[in-house]
C-alpha cells in the first residue's frame, strides 16, 4: 500500500519533472533556488526554524484554473486522494489592485505532521461565469455550454481518487495508474485552440480565455520556496531572466519574516496550434505559463493580519516603525502564531514558573518557534494573475457581481472549506497547553 502522503510526494515530484520539461526557465529557477538555499543554510543562523532544508527543498505550490463547480468538485476529489483539503476562500474579483473574474481556494495538507512530510499545495481558481461585470447573459450561456461539454478529469482518475481517499492510499499498481492519469490531467494539451472563441473571451479577460477558451486545464506555474528571495531576484536577473518589477508582500527588513513574499517571471510565448474560422489548423503562440518563487515566514493572527493589511501599501519606513521587530513582541501581543515548548536547557534553580506568557518567555521557561504561513495573499495572487495578462480586459464595474462566498464553495465541493486562522490557532493552543502541563501549570492560563 502506498499511503496518502507518499502519493502526494510522488505527485509533486512528477509534476515538477513534467513542468521542467515543458517550461525550461522553471528549471533555471529551481537551480538558482537550490544554490541560494544551500548558501543560506551554510551560513548557519536560524533559517531552519521556518522549516528544515529537506522540507523546503521539496516544497512547491502549483496553480490551476477551472470553469465550473463540477470541475472544482472533481479537482477537490483528486486532491483529497493526496491528503490535500480546501483551505481559505479568496475572492480575487475584489482584490486590489486589479479585478480578476475568479474565486479561489488552496488545497493543502492541514496537519503539522503531514505538512512536514510534504507540504504540496495547489491554488485553485474557479471562473465566475455568473458575474455580470464580466459576462453578459448571452456569453455566460455559451461559455457554460462549452465548459459543460468538456471533460477535464477522466472517470478512471476520479474513481481511483475516491478509492485512495477512502482507503488512505492505493496499492502499487493502482497508485502508478492514478499518478500517471493525474499528472496527464495537468499537462498542456496539444489540442488545437479555437481561435475565434479564444479571442472573443480574451477581449473580456485573458483569464476567461485561459480557462474557458481551451478544452483542458493545466498547471500554470509551480513555485519553489527560497530562503532569501532578494538574493534570488538578483541572480535571476543575472541569468538574463526578466522578473516582474517587484517582490510582492512584506518589505525586506531585519525584523521577523512574516507571511509570504513572492516574485515571478512573466509567461513566455509558447507555440500552440489553432483552429481557424475556415477549419484549417494554423500555428501561433500563447503566453499562459510563468515562473514564480516565494519565501515564507510566520503565520499572523487576525490582529497581525489586520496590521499587515494596513501597512502593506505604505512605504517601508512606516512598516519598520509600526510592525513589531521581535518574535517576542509578535508572541506577546498575539500578532503571530507560535509553537511553544518547555525550554530544555533552563537551569533548575528551584523557582516556580510564572503564569503569564511574557513571564514564561522572558524567564526562559518556554521556547517559541514561529508556525510557518501555509496559505496565500489575495493581493499578491491578483497581482500574479495581472502581471501575466497582456491587457486589463473589459469589465463593467457598475454591473452587480454574483455572490460567491466560503459557504457557497463548501456546498460546491461537498467538503468543509477550512478557515486558515482556525488551523494555526489550534496548533498553537495545543502546543501551549502541553507546554504548560509540562511545566506543572494549569492547562489554561488564568
Ligand atoms: C493563481 C495565482 C495565485 C499565488 O501564488 O498567489 C498564486 C493563478 O495565476 O492561477 O498562485
Ligand atoms: Ni503562485
């Protein structure tokens, strides 16, 4: 039996091999990331606190885009077979600075132990076909008709996925078949693209064309994790790969790393076949796949996130002035999540531990290790979409948007969509209870 986590690790590895063959610049990104990571680890310091080198080296997130609730539910089934559950609801139609007609979630492992084994995640977006700001009723009808006729995931793949979810894995032979079918479902299709239909959708939104203008889905980027993203950015430029003009997320500074910093290179023009109006097959190119890289820091609480959201658009000096410069302050002010452990090296001097977090940390009773942010940022996500679109498209900002929310998405997926804050809080709380018990304190603070 190949258990769930090994299916996930094998899937992530095979997808990476496939993407490297299809998008050679991705391989350059992997090489440069690996060099930077080796150097950072080699310098010593505390890089390992945000994840061991084995985890960070294997770590990737991918992104796919689908067109219908049914396709979204099927994707959820495939990811469930890999131990990846939907976490978070992202409405990129509202995300500043640009509107993209999708709502999204991230499929990822939720337990700390599973994340440590392999943290593979896939940011999955659903085209908002009912949103009148983008699609009028007539186009919505044709778009949904087109999407309803296509099949992204073959029945054999979905059956194997359901069996893998039910049994917690697959025997070797069926695992092999499942992995081969799953990777194939995310490859770029050689099918000719209908030029007139693609162009019509592209005029509204390049994302609509990417999702609804072709008969299959594809991984549109696969992102490695790097321990020093500023250094990586410089080196990619050195290798002649033009990156977007900035690193998104918190600014570089000498305080704690928080949330997520990302940058990318723009999608490259790739040769594709097109079906022309007269039925003939012609050649052309599409820019749909790009390269992204990211650095991860501590997960923030709701209060920490509110502070981040307030400061993110501001100049770096404002950030430096307002954002806590030490992990201790992030912990004591409940702005970030930590895993607490009783300190092993504290000399026994006969004193009793105090009953407050500040006292426990300052007295050396507890150690605190930041919990890594495993999710995404809507503003960066919208920026990533936008940086790869040729133009803004045409949407009517005054029409009313269709309503989509987390409950609606749970209904579509027939699975609960987890709240990321709840997941981090549960990890922190259980570590604190255990640590307090270990120190002989009542489980809960007074
Ligand atoms: C997904 C963009 C979101 C990220 O890292 O924020 C994303 C997409 O382009 O489909 O992957
Ligand atoms: Ni991404």
